[in-house]
């Protein structure tokens, strides 16, 4: 185990919790903005629009909805990481049990796997939905 893979310090753990909380709040703001955008551009049966406008608004609404779903999934991942932190599992690979590189955690605090195990996971389950491939 090199120095980059040692168990993280309490300061590093606290820093990751702060990063997660900041990201969580940013995601909540983004979700609220998307909800407002959907409401402002919502489809109304009273409005008179041509088919192109209607199709555009529906497509825009679908994109906004997909983004909100993505943000909600990320919030759930952050919440799970915070739960792991409470029991001392933050930064520990769920596959091999080795510490996850701190720089990786700074970039993605909810990381479940070390770089090596994540690479193997992606090669094995690359195209599968997250709910299936997470474990």
C-alpha cells in the first residue's frame, strides 16, 4: 500500500463530508431550478402551438426530468456515503476492502470502489443499469 492509499485522517474525512454537503446543496438548488423551468414551460391544453413547438416543449421537459432523476440519484449516493462515514466505511472499497485513494474521493466522495476495482467493475458491467451493477 503506497502513501496515497493509506487510511484517511479525521481531517480528510471531515473535508469529504463538507464536500458532500456542498454538492448535495448544489444538487438541491439545481433540482429546484429544473422544477421551476418545467413549471414555466409546462404544456397547457389552453395554449395554441404548432406541432414543432409542442414537440420541443415535450422534449425539453423529458430532458429536464432526466436531469432531475440524475441529480436525485447522486443525492442518494451522497447520502449512502454519509451513512458509510457514520460507521467508518467511507473510503473503503466495497470489493477488496482496501482504502480508496483520497484524490479519487475528493473528485467523487461517494465512490464505492478503488480505481482498480472500479475499472474491473466497468469492464464487467459497463452497460448495465446502476441498480443491477452496483453490487
